[in-house]
C-alpha cells in the first residue's frame, strides 16, 4: 500500500493504551481484519520512504478526526525513512478489527507492506524469531512445541525441559541498559 496522497484522519489519543505511545499526526490509511480463530496474531509493517507506525483498533471503524481510544495493539519504535514495526495481539474470531497504517508527520509519506501472521505461521524458533522493539508484545505458547531445553540452572535458577516456547529477537536502538519483563496469564 501507500500513504502518498492520503489525509491525516486518525491519531491515537494520549490516553490510548496498547497503541503506539505517540500522536502520529501524518497521513494514514485503514484496513479491516476479521480473524477466523481466537488466538494471538502477529502484525508486521515494513515501510519505504517514511517513518511509519501502525495500530489495531477494536469496535467500530474510528471516526475521522476523533482521537482513537480503543487500541488492542500497535507499534512506533523505529525512526527513519525505512523500517520494520511488529506487534502481537490476542484477537477474537469473527470480530472486526481495524488496522491503521500511520505516519509521524504530514511530510512523511511512502509505500509499505503489512503482513498478518495467524498463530500457525508466527515464528517460534531461532531460525525465524519474532522481531520486537521497545514497548509491549503479546505472545501465546498455546499449541507451540518445545524447541529448547535449559538444563543449566545458572541462567534462570531453574531447569526447563518440556514446556512450549517462543523466540523473540530484539535489536537495541541505542547503547543502554534494557529491562525485559514477562507477565503470565493462565
């Protein structure tokens, strides 16, 4: 797709959780997505020529000009004219979601591709890890295989042998200390 010639119709509200954390005042386009299964899906945006962001909205299609407050996922971590943004979101089968591809400024436009991976195609091992940036990423090990074991307890203090696992790849945007936190839900 492209946002060349598009208008600035949508922007996340400052209070929108699970969105991009930024106002995104540039041109944007919107797509509808209806998943066929209740599960975590992965969304990836690749931009060429502009600093992009994108976010997934639940409920009805956002009203042009009104702040978006119903984000279920989004990402705006990469800066520059070309980049890849990725996030995962737990979705409900049969429910409509609206995916907004946005830009950080009125003069930042270009072409993009969006890839949506269903749970069966979300990468799960080191040969093709899920790329993540700063911010929150949702994951789901339901139905995954046990690709890795950890017999050495010096890493986490525990040995892990048979549980399902997922692999993520993170490239630090700057030399600094980073904190990684996992929250489990059952």
